């Protein structure tokens, strides 16, 4: 599906908010750039996208997003290099995954040109909002939700696709301690776990709140059937290093096919690191923690980048992961952020100049 978009209409904000932002102390996703992309689906097709001032949205109380949760989203980042050129990382993969998520939620797919041309127009207009400080970037949130009216439990006939941007710093402040979940599940076979559906996150909030009350930052989900196998964390895929081997679970219809995850698998292999994509049981991780062969655990995701895990809780017991000098996590973080920010060659063709 490829609809041509020439000259996306741009309605500029009357006044910029950029001077109110402290770019040296950015939190994650809490201040928003001057503009957003807006595109409406009605009469059976996506209408021409427009870039408009970032603004609130008015919806009918019966809009199906409120009742039946028809919403999907993506997470991306824009980076600036030393010459102020703007880069994205594997953006077509985000477009493809947005449509994979949409299909599962019975939401109409967005044409590639609307997504890519819209995003490029928006980023060029709000280019001053892309932070240059190391560790900061412009977090990009494409999302689609049902605006169509009615209490009938069926797919809406109208939707809104928005891309909003937030200059952001790190997602986690410091190292992350996780709780391996034994009771609740994030997803199930045949469900929507592989989709970036809003409801997947809502369903995690309560179990995560319980974990936070116990002193953990994130939950590591286990398979819904047996709770024996490690799946992923709330906002990132998980890598586990046992001795010198890096292990991550296979993706499935319960797990998000993370773009950072699949990039790390390739980057690690290129470094000569032994990588195994296989089921990893909680039992194996606990045994490795006890015998000292568990060397590292880290999360990987767009927002989280590479987030080292300092320890985990399981079955009422806490396990610390002793700090190493040269970690796979720091090597992988350097390799991926150097590609993202145009500090090195990109042999994989992942970097995308805007
Ligand atoms: N898993 C979940 C549940 C996520 O929300 C994310 C974040 O997008 C990831 C994994 C990592 O995916 P990606 O690397 O594509 O950002
Ligand atoms: C991302 O990493 O982009 C995500 O979408 C995770 C989100 C929960 C912040």
C-alpha cells in the first residue's frame, strides 16, 4: 500500500514553547514539541495527513477508544549528529509493526508514505527540538485510536493517527531491579502480546504497582501457561548473559518483536559474542545466579536503550547480579548508539537520514 503524498499541509504554531524547556535536565516523555502530525480515517480511507500545532483533542464520549480500547502505538527516536543532520533508526520497521499491531486490533493500516513523509515533515519543522546532549533524543510517539462513535462492541469506522514528539532523557534513572512474575500474565497464546496495543500496558500497571511497592522498578513477565519461562519486561525485551553466552527468548505471539532486540542480536554476533535465541527458564536463571555463572541481565528497547539490571526478585528471594568491568550491556549500548547518532559506519544499513 503506497499512497503518494506531495507537500503535506503545515499549519504552524503561533508561538514556540521551546524556550520553556531545560534541555540539560530532560525527563522522559513529559514535554512536547510545537507540532504534531494528524491524519484522520473516515469514509473508508485515510485522509491527507497534516502537520498542526501540538494541541488537545476533542472526542465524543462514545468514541470506541474509551470503551473497547482500540488503540496501538509505536516508539521511535530522532537523533542529531555533530553537523545537525537528523537521523532515525530503522523507521520502516516501526511503520511495519504499527500496521501489524493495527491489523490485530481491526484498525485500518496506514500507508507507508503517510507515515514516512508525515514524520519527515514534522521532524524538519521541529528540528530544534531534537536534543544534542549525549543520552537525550527526541522520542517519537506515533499512535492510532478509534474516534468513531457508538456503544456497539465492533470496530470503529473512524480513527485518528497522530505522531507527537517529546525531547527526552533516560527512561530509567540508574540500574533497574526487576521482579520475576509468578502470578499475573502480560499476554497469552493467540492474544495481543506481540502488538503494541495500549491495553497491553494498562494490564501491566497493577502488577507493576505491586512490584514497585516491594522495591522493584519493572516486572519480568513469564509465560502465562506455566510461569516457568522468561518472556520480556514491561517496556523492553530481556537479554541474559550466562558465562560468555548472551541469551534472549524467542519472539512469539505473546512477545513484542523489539527492534532494539533484533539489532542487538546482530550486533553481538558481529562482535563474535555467542548468542542463543531460545527459551530460558526461571529455574536456569536462578541456578546461574546461585552458582555465579549469571554475569549480566539487561533490557533492550527504544525508550530504555540498553538498561542494565542490577538484580531480580523471585519467589520471595532477592538475587544480586555482581557488577562486571566490561559488560556486554555497555558494549552493545555503545555500538547501537554510535550507529544511531552517526558516530560510526553503519554496515547494517539501519540509519536513516531525514
Ligand atoms: N517490549 C515491550 C513490551 C515494549 O513496550 C518495548 C518498547 O517498544 C520493547 C519490548 C522494545 O521494543 P523496541 O526495541 O522496538 O522499542
Ligand atoms: C518504547 O520503548 O518506545 C516504548 O514504547 C516503551 C514505552 C512503554 C515507553
